C-alpha cells in the first residue's frame, strides 16, 4: 500500500492556523491595531463596513515597511519582534507570534500599502488565498494601510457562522476600545459605514477613559495608584453607582495588554462587597505594569489570557490598591487593609531582606514596598473615612421612584371592573399586606400568599406582550424632552432596539452620534425618571442577551415588565391589593413569572386542616 501522509499545502495550513487567531472581523481589528501600535504610530484610523464582513481597514503613520519586509510580513511565523526564544520573556511589543497577517491573508482578500520615511516610493501588495496577486511600487504617505476585504470569502462555512451585524460591530468596538484605552497618547478614530463612531484625540489616561465610557463617568471615577518595586498599578474604579448589571465596563490591562482574568476580577469585585448590589458588577479600568519576565503572554493564541509568575501577590496587591483608593475617597470604610494571612506568609512578603535574598530575588523589594507608609495596606485608623457617603451611593444604585398609590390604583382599577369568572368563589375578596411585600388573601376555600412584585411582573408582562403584538402602546409626550447621552456601545444597542421600544410606547429620536432625545414615554409609566429607565432597560437587555432563544421583542417586554413592576417594600392600600389580585387571575398564566418563579403560594383548606392534625 502506498504511504498516506502528505504535507498540507501552505494555503490550507494557513487557513487552519487562521482559525485560532482570526475568528471574526473583531479579531482582525485587534491584530491590525496592535501592529500599528507596534510600528510606533501616533495616529491610527480604523474603517469598517458591513460590520467588518466587507471591509476592515487600518491606516497608521508608523514606521512602514521595506519592499522585502512587506512581502515577508504575510509569511507564517514571520515577525520582526523576536529573534531568539529568550526574547519571549522580555516582550515589549503587542505582537510576536508572526501569525496575524499570514492568517488574515489566508481567509480574506488583502491590500497593503506601506512606505518608510527613507524610501521615495512605497509598496503595494494584493493577496488572496495566501497568494500574491499583484505587487508594485506606489505613492503613499509614511506608514501602513492594510485592508481586509470579504473575510472568509473562501471559507463559506465560517462566513455563515458570523453573527448579526450588530453583534459583530459590538465585538469590533470592544477590541477597538481595549487597544485605545491602553494608549491614550495615540490618536484613534473609527468609522463604520462612513459614519464616525470614535474620534479620540491624544490625551491623558482619564481623558481617554471618559472619551470612551462617556462623559457621565467624569465625576464618578476614583483614582487608583500604587507604585512598588515589584509592580505598579494605576487607573480608576467607578464609584459604586456606576456598577452595572453586566460585566460591561471592567477592564484590566497588564503591560498595556487587555487581559481576561477571573481571578484578578474577583480581587476587584471583593472590594465592592456591600457597596454595590449583589447582582451588579463594579466598573473599573486598571493597569498593571510589571517586569515582563514575571508573566507569560504566550499561553493563548490571541494573548487574552496570560500567566503570572506569582498570581497570589498580584491578587493581594490589586485588592489592597483598590481598597485603598475607595477608602481615600471616602467611599468604603477603611477597616481591613491587612493582607490576608495566606499572602502574608509568602516569602516575598514575610521574610525581611537578607543580603542573599536581596541579590537573588528581584521580587524581594516587594517586602519594602508593602511595609511603607501610604501604601495600600498601611492605613492608619485615624484616616478612617466618613461612612455616610458610600451608603448614599448604594441606595442610589437601586432607587427608582415607585409609583404612588394613586397612580397605581389608576393603573389597576379600570381592569378591576371587567373581572371575569373569579377564583374567589364569589365571596368578598379579603386581603392583607405583610411586610409591605406579600399579600395574604382568601382564595376558594383556603388562602394564597401573593408575592406582590412577582405577581405584578406577570400582569405587566401579559399586558405589554399583548400591546407589542397588536397596536402600539399609547405614548404620553414629555413637556420637556430629555437628552440622553450614551456610551457608544449602548448607543448602537439602543438604535438597534428603537423600533421595538417605540412599539412599547416610548418616543425616542436619534439625535446623531451617541445622543438621543426622549420625547415621550409609555402612557402608564410614571414620568420623571426616563433617563434612568432607559439606561436600566439597556443594562437588563444586555443581561438577557445570553438567552438567545428569545426574540428582541420578547426580551424587551420581559425587561420592561420587571422594571416597571411594583417592588417589595411598597405599601399598598386595600383597593390596590384587590386590583392586583384580580388582575393576576385575569392573566393567562397567573401562577408564574415569565422567568418561571411562582407568583403566589396556595394553601388549600384540607391541607391546612391536615397541618393541624385534624
Ligand atoms: P507579529 O505582529 O506577531 O510580528 P504579524 O503577522 O502581525 O506578526 O506581522 C508580521 C510583521 O509585519 C511584524 O512583525 C512587522 O514587522 C510587520 N508589520 C505588520 N504590520 C505592520 C505595520 N502596520 N507597520 C509596520 N510593520 C508592520
Ligand atoms: Mg501582529
């Protein structure tokens, strides 16, 4: 029999390798932006069309490439950034694997234009399917422009696998933000289908962060800054009222590289225990700088995960720095700043310098840093801060003016009269509220315990579902329209949702860029808190998007029902309670919320009797 093993042709090998690095347009954006940064550019422009499926182009004013390098750059394992294996442990560039351009050229049509300052003419190269189709000299400004067209044109299965334009644009924006946040001294812009999405002038870190997260963050960022010989940490944490229901605004960078680390994320989150609601995530943008030899970046093809030489120290350090910051700004009590016992026992922390250690361990200076005054864990009791502020923040996170009693009854009463066959056996409905949260009510021959919030959520859910599928909900115009300025990603989401939101009774106009004008709200919603309601709606919607089985409309209805429901803790009058219970049993599925929680618990008479052992 003949031998059967063959070497794969280059273009197929490259296509397979590309699967690791280029999964979607956003991955190409990341690689191209990082290359521009590595090339020393001070201005970087990103242009996309059709969510990057048609075109991803990055133009930079970096150092450009020679004719030979331009050609070489598309070879697999072609890199100018490392030469020997040892270089891997001193990486100062974003790239080093020499795979990105080769991968992109394997799965898309690519055009490169580049010129170095010392060359009179630049180079133009066109590549398709890993094959150079055209190469010629061209006139070009100093720097590089790379266009990636028709991603996956030659791998239809993967092209079909791409998500909706909204979702892919979201990925691109995420990648753009991660790079732009790391390099505030570089100008970045992004246009999508000819429209400006970002225009980020050079500035300091805080300016860059607020340019991206939105101006509303300006007064809500708390500075974090701790320097030691082992590592530096700086950046911002959001005051507790910037906490979100989704992980959206959590950014961690190590040596300017955005990374995902559940472990370090936990370190930050614990600092916010008791400051933000249990199901919310604090916002933060934190940068850690440390000796590259202390980390291994090369553990993941897209370098989003890295390995630390000593993760425990980093954890303790991040936690201490954030706690310190919160305490200094009177946001958290400065009670517990000692390093936890486990950390304290680590050699680097607990053993004082010996000559020997001093020379051997480059990390041993940590001990000094950790015992210096004004470092994170060294806060004198006298510095304990005023606690009243942070409590305010906490309350604000969850506060939404509740409808007043009168509004509630207006809302619920008309439907009371139309009550059909009642489950109450024609007897007068008697009910009583307990703990401002539950309603106990007679029911057939026994009684029920109703959860007022969950019951109301069911009622609103059916009401909104009906309206959204038939006619538009009535709108009440606002006397004074409200301007809503959103972060870019939220603006894109809201624009995407506008038709459905309109159907629900909101009247919102897109006012260009990230600004919207709220002109009206659904008729039965209390006015005065529109901005917060919309922001919350977007948050909850994002929270929901993991559950793909629901349509956009269904998700929105569910969010609205949850958001507008009477909350526990709200005192109800007898009329309101009766209306609520009647409305509940008007519903098609009165016994559970849309999410499946019970809305009431029934106690049947024979069951009760048995409880009394009769
Ligand atoms: P890596 O970044 O890991 O080295 P890439 O495939 O991304 O691998 O790029 C290959 C090489 O092409 C880089 O090492 C660099 O020398 C060159 N290169 C890529 N993009 C640019 C650019 N925008 N400007 C200048 N040189 C570039
Ligand atoms: Mg690269």
